[in-house]
């Protein structure tokens, strides 16, 4: 990871500083630009949580000034300080990818055949080459198989080779290891990633037993259900469940469920990542081919091999669109999808094999072309699943301002979680926004000097969230009740971040929704924070 220091990161440690005063000086709206201001509502939270001021940074910019606010520029605190953005760095990844590839770009999977198709039988060696489709779920694989059948194939009498050489093996190393390899958020990039390499078990208590179903369907996989039911509410149900997933032999995998499930649990979800991706893809491939009516004339034999140069291409499958991938990545903060998106512009540029360093270089090139000078920026994998990624809140805000007026601004804005409505903001600020989320504003309430997406004509908060053990962050847009549109980036980097510090950023969002920046008056008092 020391290689990433070449991006001129200047480390600044965050220490607890007691008694540092914050002077909030009065100023006129005619010169409304401050880089040393924290709203009183946010100060109260910082004080109550004993969070030092150097652990917090934010930047706010008004995007649609009118005659009364035309001199408004920005406000912020530590706005130029390099901070760990966690998953809000996905915004850079998705903005740059939309620009470079276009929203209609589709991730490819290609089939090559060294052999022949004769009277419905595919014979020889079939190669499946992946190019990083981030959402190759069963429905996608079904479509691929149906296209294969449309070539006249009903039976396969061939060995299958999986070509996963589009990604350099080093891409798997470009993220911290937190010891949670079985968690879905830690899935590594793979050119032939299938169904996020994740098995989702659905557990439901019936009158007599526990019903278990799972997705995706996998060949050579079974569930041994030894769960029992006990009377109780469906609270903290996982603590009584033990799941072990193991390989019985070269072909067969099994999941053992032991323990007990509360009687009031209905369709609770248990996700696990345990089967290596090449085997996982193989099990899915066999199952899906059979589900569309295909048959095997011999036992499927899978290998990992690169496609020889002289092998004919028989099928190019157009999978997930970038538009769809960006929405899923930002709405639900999907790490592996973000990492695939991050790698793809460089892959399209190089065509052969891509590394994380190639992706970083490609992103830096895009930033330079758009005249973003971010000397503090550190990128590791573009997902935010990183201990070393850094960006300042001011530069994150610059990206938001660019995105709001870019040619794909509507797609980008629609990908952001909406406070109290969906995505990672679904359960946040529900009460604060329930009365005016999606309230369509009158067109004459504010006249923007630049064209903005239709979504930003609706009051609410459109916010990408970020969360790591020591990080809580947000970045996006707040449309106030009066129709003012604010770009906002805010980051808390502190060891107490997982102790409810979302409320720091939530307080800032609520303050903006009430047009807090425009209500500051000359009687503002000096405030003290740690």
C-alpha cells in the first residue's frame, strides 16, 4: 500500500483536543464565503459526543443562487483537510465512469469455441471469458444460455474453460483484510463474478419446522437443515443460528444449519460468501444450463484457461448496463460493483488486462482532463473499502458541482439514496423529511444559472453515505423547503465513529433543509467545541 503514497498524501493524525475555541464571526450575505464555520446545531452534537474539531470536515455550496443570494459562495470547516471518505468515494468512481463509458455501456461476457456445433450438439472446448460484469445474476446467466441455445445448441459435449485473465490477480489485494472474508461486502473483483459470489438463505418459521430456501440455484449443493423452533419474537435471531458451509468432495458442497429460530421469524435473510468464485461460477453455470432445458452428454469438466488467440468467437453477451450498475452501486453502496466499475475504463483502454494501478492512473487522467487538481487525493480501489483512501470535502464538493451539470447529471442524481425513502438513507431522517420529501417545487421559487436535473426540483436529501469502523461520511445534495439546492460533503474520521456519529452528518443535512446558511445573522455568538 505504500505505493499509493506517490499521490502526495500528507498524513494528519486526529487527536483529542480539549478546549479549542471556535469563533463564529459575523458577516454579511454580500460576502458569504466562510471556511471556518460549524453550524451551532452540529457543534452541539460534537460537544455532546466529545469529538475534536480536527476529526470533522465539511463543505457546502449553493448551486442555484438567485438575486438575493447571488453573492453566496460556500461555507465549510477543514474543507481542504484530507479525510477518509469511506464509500462516498464511489461518487468519483461513478461520475468518471459515466463520462468515460457512457450510461448505455454494457459489460461483456464472451463465448469462444474450439470445436463445432453439429445437429444441436456443441463439441470440443468451450471458453467463457469474463470482462467484469458486476451483476451477473441468475437472470443474466439465463439470458446468456438462451442466446447460446439460439445458435442451435441443445446439448453440450465439451469441456468448459473459464478465462478470468481480464483482471490482474493483484486487484484482489487492493483492500484491507478485516478478517470477515465470509461477508458480502468483502467480495473481491473477478472478471467472471457470479451472483456476487454470495449465497442468500431465506429462513422462515412454520408451525412445525423451519423452511429454508436459497438463491442462486447451484448444482452439487445441498442444505442440511437441523434447525428447531422456539417461541419468541424475531429479535437478534442470528445469535442462535450456526451455519457451516463446507466441501464434501471434489464436486459436492453442503450447508449445515444448527440451532433454533424464533417462531415469529418470517423470511429472514442469511448471506454468506464461502465457495471460491471459479467453483461458484461452475455450479451456477451447470444449474442454469439445465434450467433452460439444456443437457450434458458427459459430466461437465471445468478448467481455468486463457482463450487461445486463434479460437473463434461464437457469442458476445451484453450484460449489465453502466446505468444500472451505477444506481445499484450508489443506492446500496455495493463495494464489489464499485470496484468493477473503477477497473472498467482502464480495461477498455488497455483491452488486455487491467490492474488497480491502471484504474488509478485512468481516473487521475480523467481528473486532469477536467482540470481537477486534487493533490491530496489517494485512491486504493475506488469503493471506499480502504484505510488509506483520502480526499478533501472541498474537492468532493467540486465533484458534486461538476456532476450536477454534467451531461449525465440526471442518471447520477437518480442513483443517490433519498433520505427517508430508499437505499442506505431509507431509515435515516424519516421524520424530518416525511412532510416534504418529493414535494415538487414551483419553477419560479429559484432560478438556477445552470441547467439542473429534474430530481433536484423536488425537496429532499439525495445523499451517498459512507461507513467504516472509524468513518462516517455523506456527500450529495440537499434541496431545502424553499427550493435552494446545496451540494454537501461531510466526513467524520474518529475512533468513536461507530458510536452513533451519523447524527453529526444528519444534523448538517437538517440544517441545510431549513436553509440554515441563509439564516445566519450578525448576532451569531462565539461557540466552544472540543
